[in-house]
C-alpha cells in the first residue's frame, strides 16, 4: 500500500471512531435533554429501570423496587429529575427545580403561564392547583391520536411554572406522586 492510501485509511478509521464516540456521548442524559410527552432524552415511558439506565447512560438509584409505585433518579446529573416507576416500568418523568431542562418546544420552570399557553395554543387545559392557592395545573393535551394517553403537566404558583412532569395516564396526573 502506498502512503496516500495508508493515510486515507487511517483518517477514515479515526473519523469513524470519532463518530461512534459522538453518538454514545449524545445518548447520555444531561440538562440539555428534552422532555417529551413520553420521556426525556433517550429514556421512554414503558422502559424497565435497567433499560432506562442504559438509555440514560447512568445508574438510576432510588426507593426499593418492592413498592407498586416508587421513584428513581440519575446517580449524578441531571439533578432534580425523577422517574416514577409503576408495575416495574417508567410511567412518568418529574422535573423539579431544574431550570435548564426544557420540553421539545422550549417550555421550562420559570416560564409564565402565558408563555406556556402560547407555546401550546389551544392544547392547554387549566385546572386549580390542589395545594397552592392561586396556582394551576396547565395540562398539555396532544392532538395526535397515537399520543392520547400521554400528557405534560406544568404546575404553577398562579404566575410561573414551578415544576413539570410528563408521562402516561393516569400516573402523570397523580398530584401526590406515589403517595
């Protein structure tokens, strides 16, 4: 083989390794991961905890899996992100006090109620908050029939989003989580 062919083969191999490394790095759950109606990043509602941990690229630790409903969270980052587990599978994603994680449309903790309504025109159902006087639940209801069993719920203090969650019905609407 001449030197040009060797150099081309070496560069091609190096680029291939870099591409694979980039794909692996993107699969890891971070504060830049996007919350959707059925998961966050590569983690999807319906996965087992071990499948979710593999998709997240980090260990998920939490309550004892003997309970019918319990929470797990990423061992390191992102902070203030919880996964509800029911019947042995991820059923909902809770985002608390994390202002970096956004929905696919860019909604996040700290946004005003008006911002949420403008991001999801005609798809937000407003109901009174059970514990916060003047607060609301802004529930995104998807139009697509294939997503009808999923929701994104934005909790507010009456002005701004204080936390959000996504997942499947009925778990996504459990006001007190697993309690």
